[in-house]
């Protein structure tokens, strides 16, 4: 499901706890890191700066009613900097190109571009159990 999806739903909260969710195009490095590009002024980017704990859901929005499944993650997010910026940008660019998007470089997410590279590092993964209990999640470990 993660490989087949292009967007994840990123749930953030500001410093007072007010929630905000945003769909973002993403790339991933295995299942250890999820990358996206955003403006630092975007609500979710400002929220991450204030409170880095995030929730993520990846799901197939075209699944027939009653058959849907999602992958849920608790993660810590941050703006990517330093040595990780080159690797993260290359990961994001590869997926972008594979989906018909543009090539991304470090320069595209620095200085005056107005955009930055962000990542979330999951602490836990789960899926919904199909046992009739509401919001019963089963921990999973992606391969």
C-alpha cells in the first residue's frame, strides 16, 4: 500500500494542540523515512517546528466501501538539513521522476527557493483489524 500510494495524510498540531492535516506527495527510503517538500510557512511546516510529533495515514482512496485499509504511523518530523539533505533530496527526486514529476536538487530546497525538504521517521506502524471493533489497530512491522 505504501509503494502504491503517492500521497500521505500528515496530521500535525500547533503549539497549543490545535490539529491540522494535509495531504503531501511523498517519497520513502525503505520504510524508515518519509520525505516531502513544503514551504516553511505552510501550516504543517510551522506546526512541525513547534511540535515535531506527527501522525501519518497512507490509504487507497479508491477502495470500495467497507474494504479499505490504511497504514497508520506515529512519527517524529523535521526539516532535513546537513549531510542528510543530499540523500533525502535524491530519494525524493527518484520517486518524483518515476511518477512523471521533475528532478529535485539540493538547491531546489534551500536558500531563496521558498521550499524545504522535510522527513518523518516513524516510531510505530499499525493497520486496522477487520474484526468489527471500532478503531482496533494491529501493530505491524514493514519488511
